[in-house]
């Protein structure tokens, strides 16, 4: 046996299991490579249970923590901010359930979720603040970290409605003078839907701090008409619906093209070491869906998964 190990005090041996358990609760999950119920597990989250059982929140937070540990400063996090995001304007039962049971309660929206309220008219905007709040813990450096984290948005959010910002130390609107002036040294920034990629470098210049991380969160559209971005922001957590399936990536893992089956489950058709093109992934998934289910159909709109 190693000489140092043999001289380890007996009390240290006794407390090690407790210490490991305590660390698993208090430290960021990237430190210990924790079990799936802590980090959300590997592979694409379940649609749409992952919104309600915290799987998406855990996976995204873990991916951000791992990216920060790897030295990434400019990051993109992209996934549908609400279940059935395509129908958010008109509303579905899952939209309503998510916003009432999670978003409004977690943010402690003044007056709650009521018909005609700001949150009911802007469910995507307020949901994105909810997701920023969930990511803030990783951005500040974990439970023991002290980095300030600001959230800035280009969407219709009245921050006076929100009574629980969690680890978010300030809020503001992107590119406004007030938001620029309130920036602090070493502050991390989560920028919600800032616009096309051509403004992302200007975003960092306007609001970023030297050596501090910046996340572009849930940008509403792509001006490159492809997966992710072409501005050097690491796509640390990425989930995009394509025809008949999804594209998924969680840092530092591979990109995956997944087929969505008629029962709502998914299957990985191909993994990529580097980011594929949108066309490549879409064609693969669409053609496989047609080969398997042309006679039966494979349409989520008709299967009641809304």
C-alpha cells in the first residue's frame, strides 16, 4: 500500500462517504460526473416530460457548467422555450400547464398567471427568463461561486412583474444605455433572443466583461438558415425540431439526428463528431420516417401530443 494512504487518520476514512455525498449536493455536477437524476442524464430529453420533471433544466445547466470548466466564454443555448412552441401564440394545454404550474410560480409573478396578464400574452418571453434563472447558478460558478449574473432581453418582459430572480443579480434590455452602464466587472451575461448573428459580436462588446462568459439564449431565428451559429459561440445545449424529428447536442457530447416515432419516442439515427448541416440532418430523418411509416403516417399533430 501507498505509505501516505496507510497513515490516513481513521476518522478521515469514516467521513469520506459523507463528504462525497455532501459534495454531490453542493458542487456543480460537472465536478463529479454525477448520476442521471442529478445531471438530467445522457441523450435527448423526453418530449414533453422533460419540461416538467426538470430534465431539460438539469441537462442545460450541466452542459453550461462543463463548457465553462473547459474554458468556453461565448456560448449558445437553444431549445424550444415552451412545449409546442410553434403553437404558443394560440395556446395549447401543455403551454398553459407549463406557464402556470412552473414559470409563474417559480418567478413569483405578481398576481400569478391570469388571463390578459403580461405573462399570459408573452409566455415565451417570460419562460425565457425562467430558463435564464435556471442557468444562472452554473454561470455564477456553482453554489459556492460569487460571479454576478445579469439577464438582458429583447423581448416583451416587465421585470417588475417578477418577484423571484434567484441567482440573477440584475435585469435589463439589450443595447439600452441603462443596461450598458449597470454592467459590473466579472459579470456573466445571459442575453435572451438578441437577434440575428450579425449583432452577437456587438452584443458582447456592449454588455460583456473581459474574461466573463456570455450566453445567447433561445434566439428566435437564424440568419444563417442552418444549425447553431457561425460566429464562434459554442452550442453547448442545442435542441431543434426538424421535420419528423430533432437535432440534439449537449456539450461536450456529439451532435445527434433523431427520428420521432408515432408514439412520441425518439431514436438516434446518426451521431456526428462535428456539427452537421441542417439539410443533411433533415434529409436523413425525413427519409427514414417515410421508409418506416409512410403507410401509417407519422404526424404528431394527429397523435394528440399537443
